[in-house]
C-alpha cells in the first residue's frame, strides 16, 4: 500500500520542520568538547518535542487518560432512573440571548447527542445539562436547544447554568442532586476529560457511572508514527491540559 500521499507532505509541514531544525542543532553540537552541556540540553529538548509532536507520543499521552475513563464496574450498581449529566465542552460566544445550534463547539455537540441517546433509552431518567459562562449565550441553553432539536422533551431537562469550569460543574450539579435526594448519575463527557470530571463528582459524594465520548486515541501506523504533525501536537496539548488540571485539582483538594 502506498502511504506517501498521506505522510510525505507532513515532512515539510511547520511542526516537522521545527523538529528537523532541532535535529540539525544536535548534529552541529555533537562531538564538540566546548558545547557538551548545550548538546545535552539540545538532545533533551529534541526528545521532549518528539514526545508530544509525533502520533506515537501523542497517542501514548491520550491513551493514558482515555483508557482510565471507562470504568464498567462503577456502572453495575447505578439504577436506570439515575440522572444523566452532560458537561459542556464550550460554545461560541456571540452575545446573542437566543441560543443557536451554530454556537455549539464539536465537543459539546458530541456530548449532548450521546446524552440524549442514553436518556431516550432510559425513559425514567432526567437529563441534566451543565454549563454556564459569563457571556451569552449560556452553554446550558445551547445544549438544551440541541436536545430539543433531537426530539427530546423539554420537561425531562434540567439546566445548570452557573458553572464555568469542571469543579463548578460538580459543585452545582451536586447541589441540584441533593435537593432531589439523589446520589448517583451517569456522567457524559469527553473520554480525556472523564478522569478529572468523575473524580470531582465523587469528591462531592456522588456515585458516577462514566459514559465517555469523543475518544481521541488511535493506534499509530508505523509508517508515520514518528513524523511530527500538527494533529499530534494538538492531541498532546489537550492531554497535557487534562493532566495539569488533574494535578492542580488534586493539590487544591478538589478531587
């Protein structure tokens, strides 16, 4: 099979050219007794860069998070009437008080679609849409607009529109659950985000059945596994964001 139409252009892309420049620096510094320290630093930086800019490194980071997101054992004891909580993945802010589906970002769209699908399969459940923001439109309002467009009844929807981050999602939804004397949920969010999000809810005393969506991990192909690519760099950025967020929440007692 000829893979060249796919991976050859990547070799001259900006992400790859940065790597080739770093490789050139390493070779220029190699063998010079006056630049041993600089050579070591250059090698470390090159390895670090390749670790996040290649499909191999990016998918290792993503897999570390996503393979911990689907805990089937946690779902065994969750009842069919447990609320389905969908966390926002962001919307496009345009100042309009009227929510429109065009405001949905990809992550939010996929989460809501899965939440609605799951809620339709569990007729006794409630759909809680969580996401606020400081500007219009509110994330929960746009999520509700999509759910209604998917023929989901508005009467089964509860909106939480005060939260602006994952920790506040957990706090505000837990407050709603306590008012209803509910202690269990099915949680829908992106697979990479699930580890941190589920931990936040459990810290609030809520039993969580994870329902991860929008998985990013793939098995890298050997032909381009070590070719630096912008898509790999984006994956690594998202994964590192989640890892740093998890560590920050842990350090500040939010998990």
